[in-house]
């Protein structure tokens, strides 16, 4: 495939020779760029990290639950097949690093030959040219302006539309009760790892022969606990503690053998075995209120069954309490988020884990993702807000529909179809802890 062939499919709308701005260089942001490229629409892509998929890089050692066939966007595949790219085994389960090396890095390199991709470029603000949020007259006729910190230099870019695929992984929830920072949490943040550490690799000495507390009830927490178990063979003095807000630990076991993604079902089976073998101390329901440093170790004070309880002698904490979207740079555009889920409003009832599991979420596209600010879209993990049910394939279908609408192909934009596996894990009540690396 040559550039001339790709750009022959252009369907520009009347007001714009300007590019579409994409915020975020992860799987969904790059998929948006791929769909725009196939339609001959130029883009500008801004990634805050120094390389592609910076968020994914932080969990590069973790394998995703879904096989490659769910993780490769169709437009991206068309572009990659025009190169010497070798498609991975569709049924294999990639790690985050394999996703980067075998898919996202070669895709970004190819896309960069068509439109600019900027790394180390953090979007500070988005607005309409010459207009603050309060001004309405002729608003839709003005281009978007993005203020971007590029390697410490303040720059401005104009765009005809904006696709915010910046994700949530970099914005961890605190470990305190009620989604707030516990007393002493900030002061002791050097003892807390927010995310999934590489326990068997670069972080091994941080946890070996230590008392380690994992906080959270989703797949991230289970990953962390299972990795810590591996330390016991070589470092038998390692002690594992698990704090959950759930009423019963059994709520974390999920669909197990009934999960359509076997790797995810296996997590439930393995964590149940770990609990039954008494290889970790479980505290649930437990609401953390305070962290106190005592003689070089931490005491965790929290509420359990209405009474204060102290967990003493903790050396390290791994926080897996979910993530939340960053709306701070969107103050000057007319965007809305659901007050409960913090998702795009029109899909809140589709994804609220109080109501749905991952596999029962209906397909949705441009129509559901529209904002009051015309041609501004929040997609991917960020469009789900705090809901832990996002799958990568969902984001691919979102941007396919949106780019079709931006190209004026409204018939294609309206045909939203998506085949998702039934999960058996994201059932009623999964509201306080986030899932991780579902893909």
C-alpha cells in the first residue's frame, strides 16, 4: 500500500484542511490515527511519554487476558500489512512489552510517515480559537487550539477535531477509604507502588523477604498477589497481606472456568487456591484510614466491621485500587462526564458495573460519544471513566465510528458492531476496585 492509495479515500468535510488532534499514543490513539490515515485525513498525535504507549510500558511485564485477535485494530492491520510486518499468532496472549514491540512501535513508525507523531508532548489545555467556554456565537466554526508542553517548550496547535485517548492508567485512585487519600498516605508515598510492579524482575529486591500489603480487589491486585507468591520459593520470609473493600473475598474469584477469556478465568482459580492454602493474610472488608510510620515500618489503621484495626509491621504497599480520568486540561471545552461513573454520559448506563458485566456492554460509537462541543470526543479507557470493564476492542470500534463520521461517512459511523467475549467476572457489585490489563 502506498500513500497515494491511502489518501485517495479522502472525504473531507467543508470547513477543514486542518488535521485531527489525537491525545494519547496508546493502542486506541494509534488506532484512531490508522483509521484517519486510511481515509486520507491528516492528524497530529501527542504522546506525553518519550515513546509510544508510555502507560502500557509501566506494565510491560504483565500479560493481557485477551489473545492477539482482539488486540489488533483492523485499520492498523491494513497499514502494517503494507510493510514487512509479521502478524503475531492470533491465539497467543501478549505481554505489554510484546504489544509494544510487535504491534504498536511498528505501527507508530509507519503512521509517522503520513502525519506527525509528537513524543514528550503533554497537552495542557484544549479550547476553541479566541474563545473561552462561555462564548457561543460561531463557536463551531472556530478551530480547536491545543496548548502543548513539548520537552519544556510551550507550543500551540490548531485542529479541526479532537480525539482524547489519553487513558486513565496514569491517574491512580488513592488507597484511603471513600476514594480519598488516607492520613499519612502522601507522606509515605515512597513506600507505595501505584500500579503493578515487576516483582520477579526489576522490583524483586523491593519486596523480597518483606511484609507486603496489596490493596485492591480487581485483576491488578490478583496479578500482584500471584507475582508475590513466586517470591516465596527463593525468599521464604516474604509475607503477603491483602486488603479489600469487598464484603467477601469470594467476590474476587469471578467466572473462573466459565470465563470466555481463559487466562482471566485462571486468575480467579489461582487466587482462590492461594487463599485456601493460607499463603496470605486477607482483611475484608477493610477501609484504610491512616498510615503511621513506626520504627521504619508502617502501621495501617482502618475500619473493619465498624471497629478500628491496626495492621502492624508493613514494609511496602502495592496500590491496585483502580484509576480515574484527568479532566483538568478540558476546562475550556464543553464536555460532560457522568457524575457517578465519570464516563462519557451517554454510555454510563451501558458500562456501570453495578448493572453490567464487560461482556454485556452494548456496542457504541460516534453517536453515543458526542459531546456538546462539536467534533470533540473522549474515547478508549478514559471514555469509561472509573468503570473497570473496558476492553481494547471496544476502543477500536469507537474510533472507527468516529473517524467515519469525521469523514462524512455517516452510514458507516452508524453501523456499530462488536463481538466481545462474555467475561463472567465484572458482575454486580464491582464498583470500588479497578480491573487491569484486560485488553
